[in-house]
C-alpha cells in the first residue's frame, strides 16, 4: 500500500483516541466487530497490528477547522464522525458486493457473519451522529444535519452502483452521478465539517465542501485508472482487477460511450458472462485506451483537481493549511500510475 | 390484527404526511423499497392498501409534546423520526432473522434482495436524524442525540438476541436486558421526544422516558404471552408460534430458571433441534405454566404498568393527555389473552 504524506500520519493518533472512545461505548459483541474492522483487534479479540485505513477523511476534517482559523482539535468529533460513517459504508458495502477481503484482511461479514456485520455498520452510523451532537461549539447540529444528508447521498450512489449490475446500458453521466454519491459526498463533508463545527461563515463552508466534492471525483478517476493500469505494488490488488471484476468504472463508461469501433468490441467483450484470460484482459485495456477512455479520465482528473484548487482559494484558508490540502489532493490523485 | 383505539387513528394521517415528505427525498431505488415497507406501494411500485403498522411510536411522540403543554404538531419531526428508526430496525431485523413475512406481506429483502433492503434500512436511519435536526425549536439537537443513543441501545438488544441463538444457557436478567434494548429503548424515546423537542424541563422528559421504558417491557411481556397462549385471531400468527420457533421469550426464560422438575424437562425439549408436533408444543406450554413462567410474566407485566403509571404521574401531564397515555398503555398490554 502507498503510505500517506508525513502531515497526515500525525492525524491518526489524534483521531484514534476519539474513535476508540466512541466505539468503546458499543456493547461488547458489536464492539468486537468494529475493533476488527478498524484493525485494532484480531477476530478472536486479541490486539492486532496493521489493517488500519489511511485516515484520509479525518485528516481533511482537522484541516477543515484550521481552514476556518480554529485549532484542529475543534474538529475532532467531526473527524471521528466521518471515519465512523466511512466504516459503516465499508462494512455494509462488503456484504452487498460479496467482497471477502478488506485491507488485506478478511472482511467482517466473513469472520462474524452477515447479521453481526450489518448490526456493526448500523451502530457506527448511529455513533457518528451521537459523537457529533456531543461536540461543544456552535455548529454541532448543522454538522450532524449535513452528515445525515451526506449519508443519504452516499446511499443513493451505492444504490445506483447496485442497479448498474442489472442494466445493459449505463451512460457516463450516470456513472459520474454514482461516483458523486458513493465517493465524493463524504469527502466533501469531511473537507467542510471542521469549519461547520467551529461556526465558520456559510460561504467558507460551501467552498470547502465544493473543494472536497471535486477532489472526490478526481480521487475516483485515479482509482479507476489504477484498477486497469496500476501495478500490484501500488494498489495492493492484482493487475487489471477492475477488468476481471467487470467493474463499470469511469474510464470504461467513457470508452463504451465513445462510439468507436473499439467501443463496440469492448461492449461485446465486457458483457460476456465468461471470465477473461490475461490476453483478453490486456485486449480490453487496449480497447479502453483506443476509445479514449484513458485519456478522458486522465484529463478529467486534472480538470477536477484544478476546479478543486479554485474552490479552495475561494475559502481563503491560511497559506500553510492551503498547502496541506493541496499536498493531500496531490497524494490521492497522483499515485504513481 | 387488533386495531388501535380511536385516539390513535388520527395520528396516522398527521404523521403520514411528514413521513411521506421525508421518504420522498430518497433516491428512486431506495424509495421503492421504503414505500413497500410502509405499505404505500406494492412491489412493482403501484399503490397499495393495507400493510401499514400501528403507528404506536408516532402516537406516543405526539402525546409527548402535549404532555409538556405544547401542540402535538410540535412533535411531528419526532414522530416521523421514531417511526423511521422503527422501520430501519424492522428492515434489518427481518434480514438477520431470516423472517420472510412482515405484516402479512413479503418482507422487503424477499422482494428487492438483501442489498437493497440493507441500503433502505440505512437510508431510513440517516433520514430519522436529518428530519429531527430540521425541526424548529430549542430541543432538536438534544432530541437527535437521544435518538442516536437510543439506536445504540436498540442495536445492543438485537445483538444480544442474536447471541442467544448460539448459547446454551441464558438468564432471565440477560433476557430482560435484551428486551430493554430491543423493545423498550425506542418506546422510551418515543414517549419523551416530543417534550424534548419543545424544550420541556429535563425531569419531565426523564419521567416520560421512564414511563415508556416500563411500558416497553410490559408490551414485550404481553407479546410473549400471546406468542404462547394467544389465538390466531388476536395475534395474526399461528398458535404457539414462539414455541414452534424456539424463541427465548421472557416467560420461557423465567420457567427455565425456576429450578422445578418441569424446568428440567422444558430445557430438554426446548434444546432439541427437531421440530415439535402439536402435542409436544402443548406439553411445552404446560411446562412453562407449571414452572411459573406464565404467572411470573403476567405479574411482571402488571407491575411494569404500575411503575409506568407512577412515572407518568411524576411528569404531571394535563389530565386528558394522561388519560390518553394510559389508554394506549392499556391497549398494548391487555390484548385479549
């Protein structure tokens, strides 16, 4: 796995305490599932090392408070809340998608069963709201309301993604709408939640939110490019894993919609219910490239990062905070592909 | 199904509008599942009649505002929020428990699949928080925080219930703790949420909450008695359905713990993995009665209703509100068994 810039690693310790305190309120059975998911415990409850996520969303939340001129600690309940919401969505998505592995470890539902994993996800979603509403300061209720609306958008994105599996034709616009819900909504909320909590003016909060939304789409575009052309060392996944799984990622959707002869052959190969061998996967990757799917995604990612930067400037954060936001943006959108 | 007292039927229309407005914000795919669950639509989206729940929790929420001297309308967001939370828990419980029928109709997961039903439950939980935080007035944030803590207790109860299935011995205290989470927590929240929303003094809110908590345990005790000795006309379920399903209900837990010779035989029969014929189910019911499980549950239900009434008096609601609360308490605890 790629590791985070130094500026983000300090975040994890700060947020880890808040997160552990929150999750510690859960009943012992639900706690066990959550502790396993967060990489704190093995399946039998013994302490674990590794398996933690990048804590990207909490890092953005803390920066968000600093963007509004407050101390990062003011955003701690927000940082915990967005990470809890992210964990909720991963626990449930793994069940829905039948994914058995999460961060090189068995997914919770494969260890504890589906019912316990459903319940643990539910508990983390409720806990996100509870933690946020306990925050001191002027913006707790608005932050919690934003997070609930964000969760609604996240769910809309995931439900669109589930629907795609049953449909023959999906437009690039629909695919972008899915990503705006499933990936970008929570990143947008993470980038603004600290400012909201500290009672920053609405236009500042809105600009930070827009920064995160554009960053989220850029992040997904890069992730999709890595799912086709990334190497195993960078992604931690087998090469061409998205093609193997017939994932309808953004470069694929762009290529299918291009109307080239290669689009038509791609369409035919991608719809076939039989698994592809390596030679066919390589042909599919070539067809996506020949139909302009790769070039479109690379250009769109750059464009989204530019737009994100413009929104960030509109929020007028202190220079060092601006630099850190951009360092994270650079990190999540240029992962050596 | 038993129908509600007249005083409660007016509630449904009032709450139905708020509920439909809230659920109408969901994406069309998630909306469809929710509309089916609420009995507004058939599986294919066409309008449905019937299948609605009793709207017990919203009725209590509206009364709760009146208990604090406010208009019932002040509690509408609270009434919608507790019903959304109840719906969330039913959607997910049916998946976890493998229950295929809900209110004489196919459970959502059997119609739309597990992933869509998981997502719809998630969406309703987030929506409950969103609706509540949009409420005007002084108590919205506190009400939302209470509801989130209530959801945590609800989940603790359900996770204990799931654990029971894997254990040999369960004490009556553990069984009561499960009921306090799974059934009583949300009823307690429903009975206080209207008062909290209108900014009523904390002791009034606490007394209403305690009324609901005792009422919730009484409600479950009566439900458990009906699950053994209720007739099909009253319950809408086959006779002795809880015994058939080997449900560890409160009268059973009391009987198993009694230490009588009948307890030992009950233990043996109830642990056997083979289904019981009618004669054996009748023997099991006799053993529960002979071990004092029935008498204990009947007495405990009366005791809980008395305690509930004492808490209600401590909240000092207007006379007509007190009478309505007690009418509902009577309705849910004396369903012709």
